[in-house]
C-alpha cells in the first residue's frame, strides 16, 4: 500500500525514531523487560513493506537517527534487509541487541560507519546475569560478543540496570570499561512492562522528554512517544503516514500529557534505551524464529 507523505514542514524533525520490529527474543528477563518480549512472542502485524515504507519516510522527514529494537531485532527474518535499506537511505542507525547470537552477515553490517550497537549487561557474575535473562550461557555469549564488537572497532554503548544492588551495577560498569567499552552508563529500572509488577503504567515513569523530537513505532504499527511510553499511542502507520500521525492533534495532546521532570533526570540519555533494557531480551528487538534462536 502506498501512502502519501505530507510535506516535511508539517512535522518537527525527529531526533530519534525507534522501530520495534519484533517482540521475539531468546531471553525472557522476567523482572526487567519493558516490552515483555520472549521466545514465544511474534513479529507483530507490520510487514516488511510497512517497515520499508517507514524507513523511506523517515529519511524524507530528516530523522536524525533510527533505532532498531525489539524484542531482539536480529531475529526478524527481514532484519538484515531492513538495516541495509536504512544504510542505503543515508540514515544513521542504532541497533539495540542483546548480543546473544550474531551472524557473520550481521557483523559485516554492524561495521558500517552509519551503524552503532547498544546492549544491556546485567552483571559481571555469570550466574547473576543468566538469572536475569532466564537463559543459561547468556552472560558468556553477550560478554563474548561485546569483546568482539570492541575488537572490530564497532561503536558500542552498554547499559547496566541498577535494580537496587548498586555494588553489582558498578562492578558491571567497571568491567565494561576494562573491556574497552567507552560508553557505559548505569540506569535505574523503571516500572514498565515486566518491571511494573501490578503497578499500572504512568507518565510519572517517563523521563519527561518522550515525544520531544522522539517517537517509536511498535510491532502493530501504533506510534508511541518512545519505547517506554508504549502505553500511550496516537495513531497507526498501517493506515496513514508517520507524518500524518506526528502532525495530528491527537499527537499534540499526547505530547502535552507528558510532564517534565524536576528531579535532575529530565534528559534522556543519547540512546534513551527502552528501559535501557532493550538489550535484555525476549521483547527486545529480537531475532526471528527457531532457526535463529540457537
């Protein structure tokens, strides 16, 4: 389906557009995953053509950076093709991956100068990391691929989630620095998704900058102010263009409903990682399918 794209001047250029292309992930992260991803989740109702249309529109609208997330984005059967399309369109692209499994073809794409990686590291102690992800061997796999990314000179940032054990978080951060990762930050777990328990999602959980030159397209085509603000949506790109959604009164009302924060945490990190847990798994942009889920 071809949809008309409104003139770029109708939309304030986005700094970052996150494309959550799947809910599938090899990991589960029962206590953390913002998107409730997992091995049994699907890729959503957005087709490859739908995502390609959004990539093309993002380039036309002057989006500064695309973030491809999930679930585990590399599990989507069209991941490599979509990433290459974004590169060919001249987009700067960040892939938020759990780095559990990386194909040789994906390493070659990740080495492109327009591409950077982000992941989440839960603990320098293997058993603790594996307990979070509910996947034995996930620590060794992720750590090994972090080392490989550094060796290849790929731009990489790592988020360490602090769920209350500050010492463990600082040890993990220090280990990443020793391994040669220059961008490492410790972030607090926010009550969204699996981390919410019985708490209803609230705008108080957001950083205050969602919808401020940021947006996210979810696997079902709904547009949210960011990955964490997935409980707030203002239209779908399956039946209209992204520009139409962002220029709508509904989007303006949604953006106005998100209060700024006065506690010193009002600015999102440069990557504004989904709960900083997008690399965490199941619902963190993930690989696609049993064949990829070794």
